[in-house]
């Protein structure tokens, strides 16, 4: 008998995946999509986890391997550096009874490192917006047929969820945004976050070029603008809710994003 749901964990070779698995408080199928690592695979299989291999450096391919390997029709997608909050998995599964897409709030942890608080608050703001960003989303098996026939675009290695979110919005697929549960994300270093911002920028540029072929009535520049989470129109609200230092960090992040978008 197929499980009620599958949790797909995207993992390179991150030991934190064991903490993520330990936080799963429902009886579900667990699939870890990872780079080949004989020792880690053995330990994962010993606790009943299914392991799938993926090439490095492409989150779209990693996500699709997990989605296509799932036995269940309800699929939760997360990352190895996340921890499920109490009852968050149950809420994601229940939400798929009425919706094809469900998203949990994502909370970034903080360190004592430079700008750690500002980074976490900036990520908290973008995740408060009505966008379907991974990790921490649940999707129905039938979702791809409603959004141009695929879940993630294998040709897009970064900003893969921005591409997904755009198609979900364009095809008017209702999304359930959960409020009373959450998923925790490990604290990020500023250097890592800004490097990711640049990759996200280049991924959004590539996405805009590919999405315009699916939506020829929408100008490519408009698609590119839509793909970015925090837009210039959000700046005043961000400043008002999060303060001057978080606003400055968002500007720094945006500079890295646009370097990737226009220069890489």
C-alpha cells in the first residue's frame, strides 16, 4: 500500500540530513536525493530511508528526481538544513486535501556572526510574501499538468522555485499558506547568502528567457521582474516592518542579485 505522503529531502552530502529526518513526526516515505556517498547512504538505508543519486549543482534536477521517485501523491520538498516544526508535516499533508500547493512558513535561525540577525530578518520578510519558495512546500502529484506539464525546469539550476512560482501564479493555481506551523532553517553565513543571491539572479535571467516561450504575451523584462521575491515596491514596507539595518542588508543582497542577473 502506498504511503499517505512522501518527504523529499534535497541533500548534497550534508550530515544535518539526520536531524531533519529525526524531526519528521508522521509516518511517511522519506527520500533523500544526494550525491553518491557510500557511508551516508548505508546509514540512511539502515533507518529506512530511500536514497537517490543526482548530479551536483542543479536543484531542479534534484527536486524532480525526488518528485518522480515518490510513491505517494502528496509530496513535501525540503532541504537537509531544515527542521520540521511540530505538526508541520501533518498540516502540509492535510492542506493537500483541498489544494495542489501548500507552503509552510520558514524561520531562519540566527548566529552571533556579523549581520546574522539582519540576514534572518530579510529572509523572514521574503518568506512572508505570497510566494511558493522552497524548502518547505507540499505539492500534489497532479500539479505539473496544471502548470505547463512539469514541476521544475531541468535547464534552470538556481532560483528554481521562482520559475515554479511564476507558473503557479500565471495558471491561477490556488495556494494554501499555512500560518500556525513552521519549518526552521539553519543559520546562513552572509558570504554564503550573497553568493546565493548572485546565483539566484543568474537563474532568474535564464528562467525569464525560457518562460517567455511559454508565455509569449508577457514581455521578458516583465517576467524577469516578477521572478524576484522582494521588489522595489516592497522596500518601504520592508523598512517599516524590519528596520533600517535589515533594509540595508536587503539592498546589499539585491546588488548581488542584479550582478548575477545582468553580468553572469
